[in-house]
C-alpha cells in the first residue's frame, strides 16, 4: 500500500535508514538532492531490484512536486516492496 508522507515524516524515516529514490531529471538532481539519494529514471525503475534486493527496504520516492512520484511508488509496490512512501509536495516542498 502506498503511503503519502509529509516532509517531517520523511525526515523521521531518513533517520531510520530509509532510502530515497529521486526521479527528477538528472540535471535537477545534479544541481541539488537529498543526501544519499539515488537518481533513477522512471522507465528504469526495475533496476532498483539490483540496488536494493531486500523488499523490506524503506523507500521514499521523490519528484519535483510529488505527482509523478506516485506512479513510480506504485511500480515499486508492484515489484514487491512493502514500505514505499511518496513525499507529498516533492522535493520543492521538502526544502520550503
């Protein structure tokens, strides 16, 4: 089940070793991103299985505004990941 979270909830999950999947364009990611986040194109999301094979890994999906990340988060759930979170408002909201 997809869970939408606020930036404060995301910060708590990050303290508990959640992994961030940033699906923004590479140029946006290179300009600035959350520390330790992985930049991956939505069409390549299945590659995540090689990076985080444990399907109990907490994953926070981030895009610029929190809209495109919903579809990618649902893809991760379809791949079998159990703890998938969508950051409401996306990257832009996180740094307001």
